[in-house]
C-alpha cells in the first residue's frame, strides 16, 4: 500500500508545479501585453484620445494573438468588449465587422470544407496525385506542393487544406521509413507549409487576407475587386512560385541516394486508391456543386453576386436532401474561433480608420521619401513588398497585419496619387507569403505543431522563399501587370 501512495505523491507534485508554471507564465504574458499597450498610449503624440486608445488596442491584439496567453477567440471577444467600453467609435461601426459579406464567405467556406470532407473526394485527389508522382523524392515533393493548389479552388480555408494534406504527407514519410531529423522529412514538411501558403495566392477566396483586402477596399474606397480580377492579377506569381519553391527545397535539403527513390510508396498509394473503389454518388454530387460554385465565382462580372452568395448556395445544395453529399449536422461543426477572429479583425480595421488612428499613423509615415517612392508604380511595388514583409515579422497574424496596413496604405496612396488597388494587393500578397517565422502563416503553425520540425528549419529556406516571392512579384509587375494595364 505504501509504494503506490509514494508514487502518486511523486507524480502529483511535478504536475502541479508544471501547471502552476504555465499559469504564471500566461499571467505574466497577459500583464506584459497590458503594460505594453498602456505604454503605447502614454507615448503616442496627438490629441485624439480615441486614436491613441485604438492604436494601444491594436498593439494589444498583436501581442496576445502572437503569444496566446488567452485562446484566440477569447482575445477576439476581449478586444471587441474593450472597443465598446472605451467607446472608440460608434457601436454600429464596432459591430459592423460581423455584418460584412466576408464573414459569411468564411462561414460558408468552412462549411463547404466540412461537406467535402464527408466524402472521400479529398483523399482520392491526394492518393491520385501521389500514385502518379510519389515514386521519387522530387515527385513526392511536387505532389505535396500541387495538392493544395487544386484544393484551393474548392476548399477556401487554408487551415483546412493544410490539415488535409499533412496526415497524407506524414503517412508517406512513415511508410518510406524516413528518419525523424532527416532532410527528406524536413523538405516534405516545409513543402506542406509552403504549398499551403502559395495556394492562397491565385484564388481570392482561398485566404482570409485576400478577402479582408477586398472588403477593406470596398468599404473605404467603394472599389470592388472581382474573383476573376484577383485571378488575373495573381496567376503569374502563383505559376512561378510553385516550381521555384520545389527547386529551392530540393537545393536546401540535399538527399542521400537511398532517399531519392521509393517505388513502394507509389504502389501503396495505388493500393489505397483501389481501396476507395470507384468514385461514388456523393463524390459526383460534390464535384458538381463545387464546379457550380467556382463557375459562379468566375462569372461575378456578369451576374454581380458577391462571392459569399455562391458559397452559401453551395452550402445549401450540399446539405439538401437528395441533392447534397453531406448532412447539416456535420457541416455546422465549424471552428467558431475563426469567425470571431475574422469579425473582430474587420471591426478593428473599420474602427482603426474611423477613430483617426489610421490618419495618425499615416501622418507619421508621410515622410517625403516614402511618398516619392509610391509615386512611381514600380518603386511603389518594390517598397511596399519590403516594408510589408518587415512589418509582417512583427505583426505575425495575417489578418491583423492586413487590417492594420491596408487602411494606412490607402491613405498613403491618396497622398502620393498612386493606385490604391495596386498598393493594397501588393501589400496583401506580402502579408500572405510569410515563410520565415512559424507564426507568420497558418500552414507553418500546423506543420510545426507536429513536433517534427523546428523554427530554425524555417529560417534559411524562409528567407530565400521571401526573396523569391518579392522578385517574382516585381517581375510580374514589370511584365504581366504592365501588359494588362494594372501597373
């Protein structure tokens, strides 16, 4: 009887100590964030109390969403309540983020992803591509990079795409028998992260940052960017980044001879594909609904429907008896944190503009040399890319980065007489393509959460990939954007 009791006591104390340590760490982070926010308010120039409080809350949001002393959704609600308590702007403006069509686009997108996952379609697509190219390391990496690109057209949420492909990648690595710290494992896992990020480039609905940018341009300037326009602006960047990321990862992570070929993996994927059997009725219905949605997105200039409307039509069809491929009870099981974060992020953006905070920051940044850089389209693209990438390292959350920077850049473009659409889309793309830090992009976080890759493995390939992205965007501006009249 004595031994078990002793053992229980020995185990209990370290656990209690560990829990207390985590609790005290989170308390310290909470207090540090509050102190930092208060310090920002105290040192800011200007007489507008609302603008200063707004900037202090923005700093608080960046700090809490980066270090997560509270769950992300709790931080979102806290920010909403603080904006209301301090009466920074009118209550209608504070709540307006939740009435935006972008919110329903995100809700619909997550529900569509649930509906697709209720069929074997996503798995079938992954196995099909892997069965074709996964016999070599280069082919496996190409497959991992390509799968999310295809998924982006019918699975709007980047987190869902990364979550779908990650288990397939891990299964492939385990089947090959790759070492935990081997270059092949690092290469493939970074392929999942980089491929997920790149997949948000071409499709307007494939990344929250894209949706936020389009929504902010519409709210502040009345400019509506269609699905087809976004596609046309970004297609060369997307097409170039896929093979360039493939080449980069192959060069950064050289492989030994035994890790270059593994035909047994291709055979295993063929086997899993056969186990799924012939494409079933639900999959056919799902494909039909997805094709309809994408067609409606592309033809927005003809019918004028906001992208959220085709998305919600797709949700109804997927859950509709006899027509759909899923059930409503399954489709409504979505991550509510994402909705709260998205709504509050939009509200922060609107309040940032209406409180005078954007004007305060814009005035600070309105140095003559910055305005001069923005007057020339080419130097504007290059400077916005560099400025945004640097700021994105500090403001890691993509949504927060977009909602902070876009209103500022809209103001600066007005002072410089520059095209705000060119400036804002460039900034949005720079915010999307975060490769250096784990916290810069959702796919990075999801891959890092496996514990099989560390922050240090992101740094070198991430720096190279960031430079490649900026060079590709500048080349696209000089050529493609110039040809289509966007530059």
